[in-house]
C-alpha cells in the first residue's frame, strides 16, 4: 500500500486533497493510505513516524514553512 501525506494548514484545501486522492485511488483500484498534517512541524513529525511514499506540501504555513520542511 502506498502512503501519501498532505501537509497544508488550510482545512478546506487539505480535506479536499485527501478526499480527491482517496476517490482517485478507489476509482483505479489502487491501495492508498492518505494522511494529513496541519502545519510543517506536524508534517515533519509524521514523516519521521511513518515515512510516506509521496508528499503534497504547502509552502506558506505557520510554525515551519514548506520550504523549511523540504
């Protein structure tokens, strides 16, 4: 199973991305696990805890920007 991590501080955009990714995976019968972090610090913690295969990363976020995470 592939793991995708969405790191975005905007609750609507983050939720939309998660839902769309899960829908696409289901349509294509691809086993995917999509998780979400609300800022850069939370995202880094998740990366170290459970390394994803792919990350969608917002640049402008509180606590730790996307560029700092990168």
